[in-house]
C-alpha cells in the first residue's frame, strides 16, 4: 500500500482542512475576546495612551482698592513647559534648547525633580518667557514637539512698591508644596505674602485643562477635541478697604531713607485705609521666577525690606502707652481726669534709692491727668502706675489686648510682647530677683513691653470710636471680627479725647497742628539701645466724631513730634480731600520736645556693684514688692 | 500555454491577499510621527514586481527539472545559511541576530526565507522517492536530517521564529506522506519535554504518559529507549539551556507568559498590540485611521505587527475577512496537493501550504498574545523582500502543479 492512495490523501486533506479551520477558529475566538468582549477596556486604554492633560492656568483674581482702582492685575505672558516621555528625553530636549533658553544646572535639576513627580504632565521650564524667546521656540517646535508654549497670565502690580507689604507677591509653588498636595500641580502661582497669601484660595481660581494627543515618545501631535477642554475659572476679585491714593500719599511723604510704618484705620468699622511699611520693595520683581541675586539682596539687606513693620515689628510703645495707663486707671476709678499726684514733677522722682527722671528736666510742676497726658509727664505716670499696682496693670493690659494679635487679615502678624502676670518676673529673674521698679518702667511704656504698630493703632481706634470699642482691623470687608471694649464711661472717653486734642493743639505735637481740624493725638519717643530713638505718633480726627485713626512709627526719628508732622497731613488729606492744601499752624514753636525718653532705668538689682564697687552711678536697692 | 488551465481560485485569492496586503502596508506608513515606514510600500511594490517575475519563472519550470535541481538548490541554501552565520548582520527588531546577507553594506536579503523553500523541495524529493510511508523512527531520520541542518543553522543566528516554521513544515509533510500519529507524537515528545521541563510536576506526568504510550504502541526497543532517554534528558537539560538563551530571548518568552511583567520593555509590544486591536472593536477605526498606529504606540507595525493594524482599523470584521482569505488560500493549496499528478508535486505543495499556515498562525497568534513574540512575517502583508519573493515563488510552484494536474485531467478530483 503506497501512501499516495487517493483515499488516504483525501482523508489527510480533510484532517488538514480541519486543523486549519480549528486553528484559525481559535484565532478568531481570541480576536473576538479582545475586540468585542474587552473592546471598551482597550478603547479606554488607547485614549489614556495618547491623551495628555495640559493644564490651562486660571488667571488670579484682581485686587482692587475701596474705590475700585486695580492694585494687582494680570497681564499677558507666556510660559514654556515640556511634555517629555522619559527623563533622558527631557535632558536631551533641554540641551537642544539651551542656545535659546540657557538654564543653569540647578534649574535643570529642579526641572528634573518636578518631572519625576508628574511625568505625564507638562513640566514648567520657564514662566514669563520673553517674547523673543517664545518666538524662537515656536520655530523649534517641529523638532521639539513636546514643547507646550501657552499664554499664562502674569501678575502685575501697577503701583509697584506703594502697597507691597499689603498686597504681598506671588511665586511658583515650591516642590514641597506640590509634594504635600497643597497645590494641584507644579508651576502654580501661590500667594507668598500679604493679601495674596491671606486670600490665596479666593484669588487662585480653578485651573482648566485641555487634552493633547501625544505619540509613543510623548511628543505632542495635535490638540484633541474641543469639547474635552475645560475652561479655567478665574479667581475672584478681591475688593479691599484700602485707599490707594492715601497709601500713595503716605509713601510720597514718608521721610526718605527712613524705616518705619504707617497704619490708617477707620475706627468705626476697623477698615484699614492704608498700611505702609518702609523701606518697601517692588513685588513685580518676583514674577517669573525670582532672580536669586535679587532675592538674596532683599533677604539679606540690612533694612529688611520684606519685613512688614506695621504688623511684624515690635517697638516699646513709649508715651502713646500713657493712654493705656490712663484708661486702666480710669476704669478702676483710681483717678479722675482732674486727679493730681502726691509728688509734683520736678524733672524726676526718687523711688527707693533710685532716681526716675522725667523727659523734661525743668519739671512740669503739679498736673491733672489731662495735663499730664498733654505734657506727657513721666513723673505723673510713674505715680499712676504705682497707684494702679503692678498686678492690676498687668491684668488690665492683657484684658485690653496688649498681649494679642489684632487679627488683621494679613499673614504672619506678630504677637505683642507683654508680661501676662507677675509670675513672668518670677520666672525670668527669680522670685526675689526683681523690684517693684518694673511698674515705673511699664507705666511710661518702657520695660517688658513691645507692641506692634497695628496693635497700638487698634487701641487708639477704640478711644476714637463712639462706644469705646475697637473692631478687628480688616483689609477685606467680611464678617466682622470680635471687637474689644475699653469699658470706659462716655465722660472718661471724652476727657481722654480732649486731653489728646490738647496734645496737638498746644502740647508735644503742637508743631503739627492743622488749622480748622481738631486732631487728637499722642506723640512718643521710644528709647532704642541700638541707636537714635524711635518716634511714635498716633492720632485721630475729627476729635468729636473720629473717622480716621493714623499711627506711625519712624525708626531713629529721635522725637515723636517730628512723626506728628508726617501724620497730621495724612489725616488732613483724608478729611479734606486731595485738593485742599492743609494750612499748617504757624511754626511758632520751633523747639521739638523730646517727650518721654528718660534715661533707661535698670529694673534689676544691680549686680555690677559687687564686681566693681567704684561704679556707684546706680546702686542696688533692696528688692521691695 | 492555455490560460484556462491556470488555477483561478489560487490566482484570485493570492491577488486579493496581495492587494489587501499592499493597502495595509500603505496604511501602516500613515503615521502622525515622521517615520521611514511612510515610504516603505513603494519599495514593497518593487519587491512585488520581482516576486511576480519569480512566480512566472517558477511556473515555467517543469516539476521534473525542479526535482533534478532540488539537491543543488538545497545545497546553495545551506551554504548561504552558513555564510550568513559567518558574515551576517542584524537589522530591525533582531539587531543582534545574524540574519542578513549584505554586500558592500547593502542588505540584499535574508537567506532563511529561501532556505525554507529549498528545505520543502528537498524534503519533498526525499519523501516522494519512498513508496511506503516511514513506519519507524529510524526511517524518519533522513527527513529529520534534511530539516535539522537548516533548523540548527537558523536557530544559531538566532531566529526562533523561522526555526518554528521548519518544525511546522516537517510535521505537516510527514503527516501528508502517511506517518502514523503516534510516531509523530514520539517525534515531538522531546519538544514537549522541553516545554514542560520548566516545571517538574507536568513534566513527570508527561514522562508517565510517554512511558504508557511506548508500552502500548511497542516500537523497536532501541527506538523506544532512545525516545524515553531523550525526553528525560530534555527535561533535565532544559534549565541549562534556558540559561544559555540570550536575555532578550528569555524576556520574550517570559513576557509571552506574562505580558504585564514589564510594560515598558518586553511586554510593551504585546500590550500595545492588544490595545490597538481591542480599541478597533467590531468595525474598526477606518482605513489608515488607527490612532495607536498613527501615534507610533504600535511597534513594528509594518512587519511583525501588521495584523494589529488590520485589527485596529478594520475591526473584528476585517480580521475575520483576512483570516477567511488565508483559509481559502490554504484550502486551495491542500486541494492542489491532493490533486497533484505526482507524489513530488503533492508533497511539495503541501509543504508550501504548511509554510504559509505556520507563518499566519504564529504571526497572527502573537498579535493577540496567543503565541510568543518570535518575529516572523505575515505572508503578503509584512514588509520584507526576501519573504515576499519566496511566497510568490511558492505560489508560482503551486500554480504549475495545479496546471500539470489539470493538463492530465486530475483536476476533477
């Protein structure tokens, strides 16, 4: 039997056909499984494969002042980002772009790090690229299809340094913030200071996104369908209580090359009309990734321009503090406005074996409380402090808010420093290590007392309000914060105000009088161990029904009286309008009183005595309580 | 020459496959990413012309002359394979393998494709010369040798895919000449041991089954012993062998078993292929519109994975149509083999059919993850001159055999 018998061949041909049909049938089944049964899954996978989400940055909300003038806006800018398929291709593209877009190695390393955090998203290479760079890159696009060049609104502060501390600035989110999930993606601008930071959530808006099709190497091929694009939602406009013209006026009139701050409040509702800190900086400098050199310059400058001296600097409150003393004494009915002290001022007073001086060496003589405020007599207030007793002084001052932040809606407000109770001294110096002399220092706003400008202004706002309560200072009108009452009778408030009017009318600030305006104010000179004394002036007007409180501190100003001449025109401008030329009172009083900067009196038992017996300038007294 | 004696169904199926293949190759080049594949269909067109010329020449050659020339063709093919091993270069997906013959830096072809045909010719000549079908393993040995020489030379390149094709050809042709099923199983048993050798339990079970088969069919004692010992040796040796495989070969085999192993490297191809095919759904994304292909996610879309392009763009319907076309072609070839005037022609045409079948099965199977990614072309579809010409020459042969049988009135069968 040969193998080629037709019957055998026919049988084998049948088997062969069956094998072919069976095998191809299995193949068809496999394709059925993939293409029909699991098709949806693979379709999804193919979409995910080729579509990349490119965020469309939301424009930040505007910040406007109380009259609608724009303080922070967005101007057209371009950002350059890159979709890369692998770290290697990212490096290669960056190298290829380096003639157009020179990047230093630190920058490249940071781009690489950010890429690894979100490899499927475009990594920001340069925000706010110059127009020439963008057009040169557009030409390169054919060779570098992963480039994502898009309009990216850029922050602009038209007033520059005028309201820098108030507005703050923005910068790209740091890598930590992205890692911790505070922002949704890298390259987002976040508020770094001031209102930009405080109201960041409101201002930031919601990023939109579009889809682009990419190829297997991550190169952008084209934009995907229009309907999948989600438009960005711009941030909300932030309407503030600031009067930018007043703010500008303050900046223009602030003593040049001086450091310090000015705060203007509406005492009726706590609205901040102006808040200026000098020296200032240009917040526009931070846009587009900051220049490290400029950053270092700002950071390490001796003048600390980034430091907000209205809310973050603490100064001895000096003579303006005397009103706090008067308030506490009146509340406890220790004195009335007409009370006189046992010892009349002869240029100082002896307390145990130490001599506490008044700023006026000739002495003020016998004064009422009103006159003592007007003349800022230290001897009067030494005795007032002793009458009030230290425990009460500390308790009442804490109750009046001299140990608390004002709660103004700015980030990083510093807490004023003030001893909570006598325990503080015990802890600090030991139970027998201090004397009652601390009371005398505290009574004139020296000693263990450091207040921020804004907190002192808040206190004066309470004096200026009809009910003796001060609402929380606010830059953005919102729910009213807690207000704090002085708990003074109307007659006491009236008395204190009249005394303050006297300060400007004929007291230590007489040189700053403005004709036709009844301004109530208090000067102060805070002793500064590091150099010339700091000058204070806090005032409000019109005295009968105040609508503005302005406080200023000028570092190294020597006297509060000179600060008064900065503040009263601000008030006049606010009350009389920009066009009215304030008629300053005649300069009949040329001498500027030193006002309350007595020699520092050591409050501690002096141990130097034991080391150098020859030094008898200050002698140790027996600690008494 | 009478045109009515040409086998029309073979001509038509081949022509349809060639046209669809060319269109698919054109589509494979339509990408959004600049690629050399875009222009490749024009070169394939040149090869097509060359292939048609080859087919016509083959059709002109009498089977008797062919039979006479077979040993020389086989000898030349083996010589070329040896030459390739010595001076061959790699290209494309198999850059590290030595599969190409190049003259002056210009790659002129892959001798393995011609060697497949030469081996079919040689095996057909050998088997047709026997009156009785080989009934023992010893009688199969000459056939084994004929296939083993090119098989080993190809495996050394290494070209796993083509080596598998040689095995497919061998078993199909032996079956066609009437070798008993149990004998084929014994022949295949070392391979089964090899595959099962990775895990000792299935392998032990297999050895038991094999022993039982040997006891039942009772071959010569020596043969039985050799088969049994070979199986045991394969099971023991396989791990050693595994370690000698090049890492990319190991990876290919491993990613066949588990494509998700490393999606970016070894499993990438198969995952992307399945995504392309699966996302095509029932009706496909439209000719030349496949997004996975356009965006270059689909690898080797003009050679190994050209069938994925069909799956993505023409959908399940398109896949069924193409599979039906190949089925039709194979049916026609089997019919020609069955109706051949002489044994040589019969075995020869069946060899051609088995070659086409193995290529289609392995190539299409690997695009859906049914087969390991071994990289062999799809007849009439994949880009590649040597294989296209080989296929045309094979079709020319089959046409001649069909013509012969019609001439002698056999066609009625």
